[in-house]
C-alpha cells in the first residue's frame, strides 16, 4: 500500500482535549457522587422500621409517603439499584464480558495519540475509525448478552422494591414537624 494521506473531515466535531474528564466515570465524579449522594445513607433500623410499616389510607396518603420517603431515603434507594446492577453483572457473564470489552476498547482508543493512526498490517486506522469499529462490534455483543431485558429487569425490580417501600413506610416524626413549620 502506498503512503497516502488520511482524509480529513472538516465538519466533524473534534474530541475534547480532556476526553477522560468528560467521561461519565472518572475518579473525580465517583468521589463527588460518593460524598454528595452516598454521604447521607439512613441507618438500617430507620430504613427497615417495622413499627412505621402500614397500609396507606388512600391515594393522597400514598402520594405524601412517596414524596417524603423518596427524598429521605434517596441514598438507600441508590444502594438498592447499585446492588441489583452488581447482581445482574455477576449472574450474566456475557454481559460482564461485553462491558469489560467495551471499557478496555474505549480505554485503548482514548490512550492513543489522536494524530498517530494505528497501523494494523497494511491498514491504517484512525481514532474515529476505531471508535466506529468498537460500536459495530459492541452492538451485537450487547444484543447477545441481552442488555435490553437486563435493563427492563433492573427497572422493574428496583421500581417495585423502591416504590413498595416508599408507599408502605409512614413518614417519620420529623416530617410532621416540617409540615407544621411550613404552615406557620
């Protein structure tokens, strides 16, 4: 193959200089998430308080309980969702392999210098072509690993657990004080 120039696409958006910082998973974002969201986990004896479990009286009672409990136990509910995600990853090895493959592929492509294409035999592959190839390989991998049904299972299971807990747990005593303070 002769030494040809790689075509440039002037209308294509360029990658940000700090691409790793723009990823949804970075050490800074994980630390911020841990301190902001998981910093106010409610104790288990408050989360599983059997004395406060009761059948709601009506739709107004359910709405009040959901409003209070979803904000009060937000960090605990995030832990439940993360637990279900980890459970799915452990019980579905194909999905685990697909996600690890995609993460390593993204890491490998991101670490490449953007101005130096990968030479694979007689083929010259740019970063954009590698991203396109990774997407083309990832879609069938995620399809085979049943990502869609896993997502629906996680949404259904977490929704049932979280909304059920929030609807049947009476608001704490501190919510009564907050509502009377708002009325005054």
